[in-house]
């Protein structure tokens, strides 16, 4: 409860409406993954920065490993069980959306939650083959085919169609 003063000088108690969405570890993971991806993307075409590019790729791999572990044992609001639970209502939401009498009666918040869960899952799934193929290319496995695979997953991860 928060006490605030109104114009008459009387203190009024208002219930707090804050809600924790993600903990500090998850927010830090998101920012570090974004900066690592951006840095690796920017250093990809410079031979002089290859070591930085590789280090950022390893950082992304370590961050992905952390997020998988944290998604299994972390606080309940960041666990994968909650993420996958959002997909269970897709059929019901879609049916309700098609039968809605107007756009204003559709539960858009529920739909947005499902789309965000899909976006999170897509990014996590695309990062694994990206860093895996980068690791193999760096260690000279697979030749041009694997290098093309690495570039494909880079393009899919950074594509605007996921936004």
C-alpha cells in the first residue's frame, strides 16, 4: 500500500499495482544476449575482430545454457512450464476470436501473451543452431555448407519477420 497526499492534504492509501514480470537474472540474460548478438553481428565481416566475434558467440552459448537451467529451476514466473502453458490456450483463444461479435470484445492480452511466448521460444531455438554452427565453422568442420548454415540462422534470427 502506498500513502499519497491528495489536494486537501489528507493522506489516502492506494493499493500498489506493481507486478514482477522477470527477475534480475532473467533481465540481465536478455540484455547480455541482445548485446552479444549485436556485437557478433557487427564483428562478423571483420577479420581483425574475429576473436571478438568468437568470444561473443561463446558468450551467447553460455547465456543460452544459463537460461535453460534457469528455466528449469528458477522462480516460477520465469520457468519454461509457464512459457509452454501459454500455448495450451491457442485453440480456445482462436475459436473465441473468430466468434467474437466485434474487435473490442476480443481478449487481445491473452493473444499477445501467446505471441510473446512464441517469440521467446523462437529466439531461444534459433540461437542454439546459430552458435552451434559457428562453433563448428570456427573449428573447420563442415566447410562451406556449414558456413552457409551459420549465415542462414543468423539471417533467420535477425529477420524482421519475427518482430
